[in-house]
C-alpha cells in the first residue's frame, strides 16, 4: 500500500522502535528520545493507518507489578512496508539503539 502522505521523521522512529522490539510507550520513548507528547499521538495515528496493532495486557499482571496496565504494540505487514519505504526516503535516518532495554511481554 502506498501512503498518501509521507510519514514524519518521528513516526518513522516510532515504527522502527516497534519493529526492533520496543512494544510499549515508555520503551519507545526511551529508545527514540521522543517525549510522551510525541510518542502516544504517533502510536494512535500509526494504528489508525493500520501500521500497528495494539492490545492491553491483563490488568492483574500490572497490579501484581504495582504499575498501570501497558498497551503493547505490534508492527503489521503494512507497517513493515511503510517503514521500508520511509527508511528509503530518510537516507540519513539513524536507527534507534534497539537493545537499549528489553521489553517485558
């Protein structure tokens, strides 16, 4: 699928982080250096475009770990294609360090 409008640099960074294993907001923020005010709206837009899917973890797990429930994101096939197209366009894109912090599923 060809997108009608190119993805922003921040959206590409978010997609790249998800592709590399960062599955929830704080991990994506940590990997990309972007703020929550950039990451969470980008995640919503990317999901609306069909590039990501999301699911909420079981609330009991979050309570057991004494934190809010996490929303986990997964790259779709369409998202993988959009990321490849965007990386081709952003030739100077520096990949985020994907082994920064392992995500817990």
